[in-house]
C-alpha cells in the first residue's frame, strides 16, 4: 500500500477501535511495503498486521452477521422430463 492507502487504513482502524500504527516496513523507504505495528518507534515496534486483519474480520462479522438460512417454500423452477415410453 502507498502512503494514502496507509492513511485510509489507519483511519479505518481508529474508527473500528482496533489499535495499531500504520507505517512503512522500511522507515527509509516510504514507497515500499507498509505494515501495521504496535508502536511508532522502528527500533522497538512489532509487526501486528496479521492480528489486525483477524480483528478487522471479527469486527466486520459483528457488524454484518449472516442472516439465518431461509427454508425454500413454494414451487421451484425447473424442467420435468417425462419418461421415455418407447
């Protein structure tokens, strides 16, 4: 992701209440890969991107639970092929 995408990810995480700092994996190369860390200090931070993805999916599922499956009622469409009586 680039810097603008990272800003959007950071804003989304904040809105969802998911902790993390979005920063370049290589602090010297902002054009490179970006990750989510537990802190801003490159010397002491830990990559928590995988944990944040799991938390994001959990938040999404909380907000969008799957509706219960509806049993099919009424007629179903299809073809009826009569048996061959030759």
